[in-house]
């Protein structure tokens, strides 16, 4: 009977290997590649950052020509400040982050970093200036050290460990069977959502970009992990221009400005207290979350769902 099953085992292994290949390709695509239509102009200059002011001017964008997703979106995040983007599911929050990273070209308007139009500078220099901590990072099937160092080929082990310490993941890594040489990802040790996020934070710290995009997890981490990660994120965003795609209103209270998106339009903007006073969409979302919190929900609620 064992003889009979061996080919099936082999087939399963081949299938898993191929599937893994596909996942790796997707991971690469998400992290470093772009649709084919995005290219550098032959004489494109490098982006030169000094502070990292981010400015959206009357931006219009749709993934498909016949369906506009962002309608005339404008905002400025001064160098070193934090903008929180909130709004119901599908409002276009992540789309703003994707257009800033130039995964797609916009159809009208301009996106500027320190006064330079991002569609005119080299993509490599643009990507080097922006660090993204995504909702759910796909890890490379490699060591945890490699996953942290990815994007900074010249990083030394000491630098990798320093970043891991700042992201509060060093102690966890030291407890793994082979420390920094432990293999992670689909073929290795599976990390939890919170651990993956810390790896992403460590990677971003190592890259040390002037602009930071934090795409907050929709899936709730346990409250303690959540609080720890929030503290680390607050720390790393302190000196950088930060855009937070926020799903929990509790994280936006301290933002320098909040924009409320609804169906691709900025419908409200201001600081937390102003928006609560304005008694509009934000105030309604805040009231809903506040009542959920007081009902004793262990997990923080998700904005606008
Ligand atoms: P959530 O809070 O649920 O993450 P969001 O506000 O971040 O939502 P986006 O992911 O920016 O919303 O999506 C905005 C709109 O764009 C949605 O209607 C979505 O269906 C559409 N969209 C997102 N990605 C694509 C894509 N790759 N191709 C086509 N349409 C897309």
C-alpha cells in the first residue's frame, strides 16, 4: 500500500513546490515590481528628499478607465508630520498608499514629495524614500535575518539586530532554534500576524526612509500585541512624514491631520477634536467605536464597517 501512495506523495510535494513558487512570485510582485506600463523617462532624475513633505494635488485615479476611485483628492503632509486616512471599507485608503508608491500612475493631478512630481523621478529613488509597513506582509522563504535585511543589501548583522531590537522582535528571534538563521515563511517557521508586522517594522527601520506608510491591520491582533506594536510605530514615525491607513480610531487621536474618505472623496478633514465637534461621519464612527469599547469588546472595532 505504501508503494501505491508514494507517487501521490511526490505529486503533493511537486504541487506544493509549484504553488510556493507562485506565492514567491506574488510576494516579489507586491513588494518590488510594478505593472509593465510604469516606466522611468529616459532622462528621469533621482528624487532628492529633504524632510519628505508629501502633497496630493487634485488627484484622480481609477484602476480601470471607466471607474474612478479617487475623485479630486488633495492634502499636504508637512515634513515629519502624521496624516491619518480613515473611512469606510472600499473608500480608497489603500489606493492612496499605492499611488504614492507609484504602483499605478494617476489620471489627473500631481503627487509631489518635497516639491518633485513622483511620476518624473526614477522609481528606484522614489521607492528608496518610502517605507511601507503593510497589513499582512508576505515573508520570503529565507532566514528571518534575510527578511529583515531585505532592501538593504549592505546591512551588517549588527545593524539587523539593532533594527530588530527597536522593533521589539530581537528577543523572540534569539529564542528561535537557529536565531537569525531560522528559516521563516511558508516553507519554514510560520510567524504570527504580530511577529510578521514586527519584521516589517525592523526592515523599515533598517531602510530608514523619510516617508512612512503604515497600513494598519484590519485583522485584530490581541490587545497586548496591538499596544506594543502601536508604541513601536509611534516611535518610528516620530521623525518621519507618516501616512497611516487607519482602521482603528484609537490610533488616529494624535495625528496632526485626519482626512475622512468616503467613496474616494475627502469629506472631512481636521484634528480629532475638531472632527468630533463637527458631528459628521467621523463623529459617527467615533461614537460607534466608543460604544463598542464600553460594551467591553476585547478587540478594538474596525472603522466604518
Ligand atoms: P479597506 O478599508 O477595506 O481596506 P480601502 O478604503 O483601503 O478599503 P481600497 O483598497 O483603496 O479601499 O479600494 C478602493 C476601491 O478600489 C474598492 O472599490 C476596490 O474594489 C477597488 N480596487 C482596489 N484594488 C483594485 C484593483 N487592483 N483593481 C481594481 N479595483 C480595485
